[in-house]
C-alpha cells in the first residue's frame, strides 16, 4: 500500500465515501465499456468511459489532498468531468436512441 494511502484517516466518513465513490465510478466505466452500442454512438461511449475513469481518479486524488477544491487543478478536473460527462452522456443517449441496432447490423 502506498505511504500516502496508508496515511489516510479511514475513520473519517468522507474518506470512506470518496473511496467508495472511486470504486463506483470505475465500475460504471467498466460496465459501460462492456455494453454493446451502435457504431454511431460508440465514440461518445468511449469518451464517457474515459471521463468516468478520470472522475474516479479524481476521487483517489481527493483522498490524498483531503478536499475537492484543493489544489485548484483537482477542482478544475472535477468540474470538467462533471460538465463533460453530462454532455457526453446526453450525446451518447441521443445517438443510441436513433434506433440503429448494436453492432450496426440491419434487422431483416
């Protein structure tokens, strides 16, 4: 275990929450990566997977720093992930809801 992780106060509820949140967002990213998606929505899906993994990493970084707003690049990363993830989720949903079957196959 890295020294900085061993130094985390695991009795503090916010640290447990951040650790849970990091695992949760990483699991959502893996589940999303395994989901079949129409070809036209695939780029949005992979972008969303990357954003979710970056957000999970930001929660691990937050464990190290103790606050989401300190240092300022962490705050910028969290806001960028929130905004970018929301936009990509909307674009992915719109592209996927156009009715093309997964894998681009035509139903006969």
